[in-house]
């Protein structure tokens, strides 16, 4: 059963002060939904979105979550300790937030029968061995970040079974900026770092061997996908579905650096050098193929990426 896309809902959003969460909140508000945005402000610092104040809340506090989200029509659980380095630095804290926090949200969704959107990461896959990468690909995470997300994916499926509908995204690598309250919101992802370095006329440092491939998806496309999920989930049958969320823009890191170098030369009139450096991350996949099955999201929620890397980099450079 698919909800009427003209219908508006009240949506709880965790991690609303952050890179993705602030964009998701903005998109939902623009579509006429009511949003209850919360964050613990450990990383994100967006205080308000279109006049809607982001309330301080720790997802490890189930009682606070219950009070904040009581009566919502859906929950988008985007709050997490994201990225490999932060999880390696304090794995116990990362476990408490990523696994315990997700269990808290999923338990409340189970209690209320409330739909849930939860993003995982390609980090749950580890070194891919089947192509294109689909939601059914075996899980073999290489680092604690991936392990925490793999545990949470299983938790959501177990708790949703027969109780509430959920979409779980195995999401590819993010990039891009978005504007909010006249401010540019970004994150230190590889493409963003390359563009920032190039605009400062600094060398683009590529971790060896440079042939390691990734799929890259723009933050605006990700936020739009979550909004599409909302339309599908409200009023649908219980149970969790995992699917891949990617753009289909599969490139090596060196290819990305060369694209940024070329676009900056065209748009700004100077060329920045590319430097190969030793890869400091041992727990990182270095496969040369990262083709992702994009048909799953197209079939499930009608999603197609609007951004490709060249277009987005050109916009950022301009």
C-alpha cells in the first residue's frame, strides 16, 4: 500500500543539526510536513531550520526520545557517530550511540507501530565480491563503523518484523554542499576535500593506489530519497526492507581528483597538482570496482539521482 503523496505528516528526525539531517529537515518542511528535529550537538551545530528549533536530545536516552516523538507519523533516524576515524577513536561510545541509539528508536517505532527510515553505509559490505552491489550482498565490515551499522541493520529488521514498516539504506559515499539560513553546510568527504583544496590552490592528495573505486551520491539526492521513502512507508505493511542507495557514478579516487583538477582549470584558470600519498587507513576497501545496483531504489521508492560528480563539482567551483 502506498500513501497519498499529497498527504502531510509529522516526522521525528534525529541528527537534525548535522550534514544530512539538516537537509532532510529542510526538504520535509518545504514539502509541508511538520518536523520534530532533535540532535545532541556533538558534531552538528545547526540550531534552527526555517524557524524550527532543533531540540537537544541524546538518542541513548529512550525516555527523552519517547517524550519528543510521541505522536509522530514516522521517524527518520539519522543521528550517529559517522565515519571510520571517529568510531575507532572511541568504539564504546560509538557502539552506545550507533547500536544502542538505533535500538531505542526502533523499539519505540515497534511500540507505536510507527514507520522508520534508517541509513546504513556501504561500510557494512567490506570488500565487495559480487557486482553490482545489491542489498543481498554478504556483510563483512572491515572496521568498527561498519560493524556498528551492520548490527543496527539487523536490529531494525528484527524489531520491525510484524510490527512497523521500515526502510534501511545501504548508502554509498556522500559528497556535496547544501545551503541553510544563508550558510553552506558541508562535511569533510573526499570530493568536498578535493574541491576545497583546489579552491585554495593546494595539491590534491590521493591515497595510494588511487585505483580504489567508490560510488558517490550527492547529499541533496540522499535527502530527496528519504522524503520519497516517507511517502511509501506511511500506511504500508510492517517489516523492514533494505536496499542500496547510490547514484551509479562509480569512479576511482584518482579519476575524481583528475576531474576536479580539470574543472578547476576550466573554471578558475589554474591547475592544481595531484600528489599520491601512502594510505593511512588499513581498514579500507581498495577494490577497483564499486558498481552498485541502482534499480532497487528506483523500484522501491521511484528514486533516481539528479546529480553526477562533474555537475556537482562544477557548481561547487563556481
